[in-house]
């Protein structure tokens, strides 16, 4: 019997962020959608989980009829864990995390709560997609939401290997109807001017972490390069960080 895919949606910008609302609008046309997302912004919380205090869950109705949604006072990983393990016993088919405000390219993925929401899905044994808007402010999320709806069906059709997720970055369409897609690897991204040094009203110095990304396009298939050229970037990510190359060489080190 034909059954709609059941998508678990989360994000790190919080359940009120415009990106997650556009994502749900796009997905609900082709899938059953359940949302479990942080009740406030949790950007750059990476794969943190909350273990030193309880988690509170509140029903959330602003996605409208037919979308079950809960806001959690925790991280994206907490949300996916709760959704899968405890509180929604229903089986999900796929996890989609986003649409993040701002890109998650290269080394960004190590800090990203958006990517970690998807990683938690993979750890739970589900296929997962992280999707980010490669732009800030009044970004038009519609192209990204349409692509997410297309991609969940491709993932259903092809499946994803174990411990693997897709990291997607979508640039602003700028009038283009459909953006071209490029399959990429993680590029190199470093930040300069990382700390903004300021003075508070009482004359005490403080620091605000921000920074300007510097991309090093040393490979033609880097995600950073693809997005800068106006492509939707799709990067397969694997959870095993083991270095195969050094693993072999390390065996020849004299540890004794
Ligand atoms: Mn974010």
C-alpha cells in the first residue's frame, strides 16, 4: 500500500525560525511531517546533549493542521533523541534538519547544530539530511524547501549507506527558477577576525565570537566553491573520522 514518507524535522535556529517553517511547508506537500525542535536558537551547539538538567517539552501548534510539533528546551541532538527514543514511538523514515539561516560548509559542519541534528538521526539508524541556506537575513527559502522535498524522495529511492548523511547548502536563487546541483566534498574554511573586542557600559572589555569566513578552494569539487558559483551543494558525510591513511602508517611507529 502506498504510504507517505514520515519525516522528522528539527533545526538549530529554533522552532520559530523562518527556515524551519518554509521547510515544513515544502515537505508537507509530499510527506507526513513531525517537528521536534529547540524552543530557542541553538546555533553552533554542535553535537551537545543535555545531561545536567531535565528537558521540558511543549506542544507547538503554529505549523497548522496535520503537523504534530513539539518545542524542547534543549539542543538539536536532544530533540532527535527524544523524538526517536522516547516520546514519539512512531517510526520515522528520514530526518531533515534545517533550513539553517547561514551556510554550513567545510569545517562549519563540526560546529553546526543543524548538521548534528541530522547526525543524531543517522546514529538512531535513520537516513538524514542537513540543509542550510547559503545566505543570511531575508533569504528566500522556497528553492531550498522545494529541493528538500525532492531530495527526500531520492533518498527513499536510492537509500543511504550506514553512518552516512547528506549535507546540503543552497545559495540564493536570484531569480533563477531551478538552481543546478553539484555533488561535492567538504572544502577548507577558516575564519579571520574571529573575536570582536568591545567595551561594556561599565568600561569592562568583552569579546564577541563571530569572524569572516576565508575559503580555500584547493579542490575543484569543494562545497565552498560550488556554493560560491551558484550551485546547490550536496556533500555525503560519514560519521567515521578515523584516518585510514595514518592508521596504516601509525602501525609502524615505535611506541615502546
Ligand atoms: Mn543555525
